[in-house]
C-alpha cells in the first residue's frame, strides 16, 4: 500500500465539492487501481490526543463531531459508518510492542480529522477504519520512532494515513479571504518541509523546530504536525512522494497533502 498524509483543513470541507476534495477522491481511486483495495485504513488524526497510546478496537466506531457550534449545522448530521477492525487493532498493538497499547473498545471512534477526509476519498464508508492515538507526552523524534514500527502494515494491505496540517495557526488565519497570499513565514515553513520530504531529509522534518520563528508560528501546537511524522515514518527510500494539493488557505492553514507511492507500481 502507499502512504498518505492529508492536509485536512476545516471540518467544513466535508460539506464542499472543490479541487481539494476531488484530488482526495482521485487519490483513493488511484490506490484501488494500482495497488488494490485496502484491507483496512489506519488513521492517525491530529484530534485524538491521549496519555499513552491507544487504538480503536471496536467493530462499529461512532462518528465523533468534535468541533464547536460555530460551524455549519449540517456538519453535525454527517455520519461516516465505516466498520472498525478489532483484528487490525490487535495487529497494530503487536507491532508497537513492547509499547503498551490500549485497545479502545468504545471510548473513541472516528473524529473529524478522519471522517472529513475519508467521506470524500471513500464516500461509501465500506473499508474498515482504525484510529491510532497521539501520545501527547512524546517528542517528535519519539513519534517518528513509533511510526517506523508500522511499516509492515503496508505489506498486509493496510493503508496508513495521517490527517493534520503542516502549517496550522488558527489565531493568525485571515478568515475573510480563503485564497489570500500566505504569510511569508507560512510559505517558508511549508516549502522547507516539502523540500525535506522530497529529498528524504528525515531530520529536516522531525527536527522542524530548528527553523525558529517560522516553525513557532507555523506549528504553535504540535498536534496537527505529528500525523505527518507517522506517515513519513511508515515510508521507505523506495517510495516516491507527490504533493497534491499544494497550497495554503487563509494565510496560515496548509492544505498540502503528500502521497508516497511505491516505485514498482508508480505511474
């Protein structure tokens, strides 16, 4: 299987049909055409932060509407009834051993970081989905190291996705203009990370904080950045990254997505 990082943006994207959502759908169709239908999807979302590591292990995960009432009412009506996979959850836990992984059989589900993307990429909601939590106590280097253990899932037919944003500064967003010019620091940071991924400069992605002010402004809180480390960690040097879509909205919200394609089936 390939590996995909989705720049998920606002949850309201689940109500939209635009160039970004159409690209997400084309990614899904290309995966099924060139690599086969995923046995399951493992999602690492910016919106499930825990103390320790957890993985959803229920057969029927609920759709979580984890956002405020300032967003459009129809968002709260969306359901993404994909099945879960206790079997895949146990496989994830075994791969991460000796790390203790909590098998969550009912506490969580699919949060909007996951379903707002998947409802566009796989609208039929018929592929099992499992979420892996983000241990908020870990360093970026620790997250990347944990992600390296997930690599065998790809040969087992599991699609690993991350869903967050490379640049995610909500207080600085220009809410009045979606397509305004990015802040210089946002463009600098997004460009740096894209170049580091393209050249497989792992340290350049993991040790992003060395960029100083551009990093501090682009990643004021690391939760939306960490899923990128999990997807990068699940790749190898044989994977070829593509960057579509590749833009920044509202000045400080990167919609850049990354798809790593195994070379042997790249088209």
